[in-house]
């Protein structure tokens, strides 16, 4: 009989446990979407425990997911020591994530589902990547589009070579780097076969207000470009086309509209272009796909679709964009090393989860 893996959650708020109540009307999202709802839906996992600093959040989590109070924790270290989970979710804010990830790995946790953005500095991303590699941990960061069947179909179309070689990738609304663009940078990495980015160049709105000394005091938005090792160019535009993405290949264009709910194709000839068919895919929960990917890695020892390396490069792009502005808009070679900037929001207050639909 297949093993049932014991899953636990640190950070039981919106993405941890209750966001399904906010996103159920979205066309591009198939539920379950929160970590806890993903474990509940997965036939191979049992959600056994939760940790949060807020007692009311723990109580609501326990009641919604049928986790009894002897498995609620306010100290995440106690959860890891007492419960020894096979899979650990970390859905706190990025400022707390690195410490928790490194402690979990040190305590022998073998699979991690960690939210985006990975962490709060380049040094933290390096430490996480190194610990994951050294301990052979399966880590997926919650950039859900990587496990979304529509974007998987988009990647398959690029990889098929039907339209020739991939040339450019465009994000049409970059948004704030840590919270929003971390999703989109991961999508560009994924669509380009996780080829390493080699340099970035960017402009950051309200830079002087948000970056004080070595502290990035709130989530900056901006626009920029990134060049990958295979000479594919990524454009992170900050226009108003919202969550739309485009891949331009030698003889065709693939455009994801409505956050990946519709994937259109168009052929490009020198003097004309013609609409092709939309790409077909089955709607499925990206969170459940991500959890199943971790289960598969635990079953087989095979690599996950995500991994710490792509999460590390994601962090490099975020800080590379900020560094580019700091250097007056210069082109910045990646990886950044000995980088001193750190994401520190002094006034950040956790959001109130929506406990019921409607
Ligand atoms: N994948 C997605 O689509 C998606 C959507 C929403 C949010 N997110 C990400 O998920 C993360 C969480 O977002 P949220 O909106 O749920 O945040 P939130 O601020 O509402 O919740 C974070 C929770 O973590 C708890 N916490 C903080 N430090 C802790 C610690 N040391 N031990 C235990 N609990 C601790 C807080 O009490 C809080 O309840 C963020 O990184 C966010 O960017 C991802």
C-alpha cells in the first residue's frame, strides 16, 4: 500500500489555509488553492498539525481542517520536534521563511512547500539553496503557475519547436517584485526551461522612498528586462494588461490571457500572421499538482518540478532589479554576490483571513 505522508503547516492564515474563500470565483484558479486545502484533497497526505502566532487563526484552522488542539503550536520549533512531519508547508511572510526552512532541514524534514517570495535577501536564498542541495530535500516554492495545466501546455508548445526557437517572453504587468512578480519571474524561468538568467536591467518606482540604506522597507514595483544564458530575452513591463504573458518564437506567438485561463496561438509569416487554435488543457488545481509533485519526489527520489535552484534565481532577479536601479539603471550581471540589500517591512501586519465563502 502506498505511504500516506504526514503534512504540517506553519502560517495558517490566507495562503496557508483560507484563501479558497477569496479566489473561488477566479476563472484561472481551480480549487483547492491553499496549502491546507491541498493536503486535504490529496489522497496521499494527512494534514496533522499547524503553527501560527495568532490563537484565533489556529482555532479556525483546527476547526476547518479537523486538527485537534493538541496539534496546534505557537512555536514552530515545537511543531517540528513533536510532529516530525514528512512534508512541511511554510506560508508565513518572507521575512520569517529562511530561519524556519533552515531549522526544518536541520531537523530532518525531507519535503518543503514554501510560499513565494522565497525569503528576504540574496544571502538567505544562497543558504536555503545550499542546505536543500546538501540534504537532498524536495522543495517547491508556491509559484502556482508552474503547476498550472494551461502554462504547462504553453511550455509544451514552446518545447515542441512547432513555432521554431523561443526568442522573447513578456510579462505585461509586473507589479510589486516580492509579492507579485515573484510569481511571474518563476513563470518566465519555467517557460524558458529553467535556463539561468545572466543579467538584468530595471527601473524601480518610488525607489528613494522604499529603499533606505540597505533596507528595502516595502515591496517595490517596477519594470525591467532580463537576459538568459540561451539569449532569450524576458521583458517585465508594468503596463495595464494585467495577468497576460506572451512567448514569441521564430514563426509563432503564444499568448496567455486571463491569467492562463485562455492560451492563444498565432503563426507569424514574414508578411502576414494568422490565428491558430487555442491550446487545450484540463482544468486542475495547481496546488494539488504541486503537492502531488512533492509526494512523487518522496516516493521515488526524483527531482521536483520546482526546486531550490529556481527559487534562488527568482530571488536573484528580484534583488538584481533593485540593484540595477540603485546603480542608476545599469545592467547588472547575475548572480549577485555579497549583496547587502534586505527586505525588512517594519510595520507589516498579518492580514485577516476570510474564514467563510461569500
Ligand atoms: N501562491 C499564491 O498565490 C499566494 C497567494 C497569497 C499569498 N501568498 C504568499 O503566502 C505567504 C503568506 O501570505 P498570507 O496573505 O497568507 O499572509 P498573512 O500575513 O495573512 O499570514 C501569515 C501568517 O504567518 C503567521 N506567522 C508569522 N510568523 C510565524 C512564525 N514564526 N511561526 C508561526 N506562524 C507565523 C502569522 O501569524 C500569520 O497568521 C506570503 O509570502 C504571500 O506572498 C501566495
